């Protein structure tokens, strides 16, 4: 499948490298130009044994690409994964501003039907919020594109993340859409 991963931190980069290793074509988008420039040079900014070799291999084979442009990332994507941070606020609640910004940006730039997958760790109800924000942008643009929102939280452990991703002891996928469930089987 053709995938777009938004956020190349721990979860995004490991997911992208593993999906590319499985044969998918993956475009990674990050707002940090330094991170994108380093990844294009084959330098991985997080500690994860084996990840740098996987990234270099898939990048050289053209199955993995890095950009700061979400529009470019979404050009051919069938599925987009939201993998940005959700830091805790002082009161213990979850700061969803990065996830919400990505949802708005997806609505602003998507140009075809899309399955939107939330991999960030988020509270119950976030999928509805993501759907609302994407739809609001589409309405503002006068576009009527179909999209589904899916929850697929990540449980990987830093330092053993590739093994956790490739051989998970559980995969949680939540969606009300049969089309989105079909996309999961194709990956
Ligand atoms: N790190 C872990 O081991 C782990 C494990 C399971 C789940 N999670 C969850 O996964 C999510 C991501 O965690 P992480 O540790 O990978 O985050 P991270 O902070 O390491 O990386 C997030 C990346 O997203 C980028 N970003 C922020 N806003 C963006 C935007 N609008 N567009 C594009 N890129 C943007 C940042 O530049 C950064 O590179 C969080 O919800 C976290 O709780 C993390």
C-alpha cells in the first residue's frame, strides 16, 4: 500500500521503517526540517538497534521517503498515520494540540479518499474530534472527499521497538468502517 506517516519520532519512524520493510511505499512527514534533512542523509536521531540499517535500505530502494510537506506526503497515500506527540499537561490531561493540528492539515491538503489512522496515544473520543476537524476543512474548501478515521494505538517499547512492531503480542484497531478494516488486512 501507499502510506503517509506524520511525525517521525519514535513511533512514526519505527512504524514507517517496518511498513517499508514489509513492501509498502511510505512517505514520512515531519515539521522539523533538521530531522528530515538528517533522515535523508541516513542518520537516525533516536536510539533503536537495527533501525538505521532498515531506514537506509528502504530509502535506497525508494520505499521510504522523507519530507516536511504534508501535501507531498498525501499525494498518493491511501492511508495516513498520525504519530505526533501527545504530552501530558500539568493537570495530567493529554495535550492534543499536535494531533488536532495534523487533522486540520490533512483536511486542508487531502485530494483523494483516505483512511486516517490515529497511532498517537489519545483519550476516548479523539477519533470523533479528528473526524470533525478534517470535515470542517473539507467543507471550508468545498470538497466532498470520503475518509475514515481509525484508532490503532501503539504499544512498542523503546530499545525493542522493531521486534514489538514486527511481532506484536496484540494489535488494537477500532473503526466503524468496513473499508478501513480492509486496509488493515492489506498492510
Ligand atoms: N515513544 C514511545 O515509546 C511510545 C510508545 C507507544 C506510544 N507512544 C505514543 O505515540 C505518540 C508519538 O510518540 P513519539 O515518542 O513517537 O513522539 P516524538 O515526540 O518522539 O515525535 C513526534 C514527532 O512529530 C513531529 N511533529 C509534531 N507536530 C507535527 C506536525 N504538525 N506535522 C508533522 N510532524 C509533526 C515532531 O517534530 C516529532 O518529530 C505519542 O502519543 C506517544 O504517547 C509512544
